[in-house]
């Protein structure tokens, strides 16, 4: 089965950053990191930067408050 693209629920923490890198290497396809702002205090700029630095094709952060 060929995987064309993966969307990962991404927090910017260690676990999701490691799986992001692993998915890219394992499936050889783009990974989009998705995070949801549901009112928690978070440095969203840092989350975006870390996702991109880890290899995400793009990072989407939705304001769901």
C-alpha cells in the first residue's frame, strides 16, 4: 500500500516529534503536523518552528476555542 501524505496530531512534545520523524523516514512521504488550540497556554510559534525543524511539510494550528 502506498501512502501519499500523512496528517499527524501534533503537540510539539518529544513523543509526537519523534513519531513525526519516524513517519517521514518509514513511509517516505510528506507529513503535515496538525495542532488544535482549545484554550491551553502554549507557545504556538515554538510548536510551529519545532514541527518544521523536525521535517513536517507544514504545520497547521487551528483555533478551536
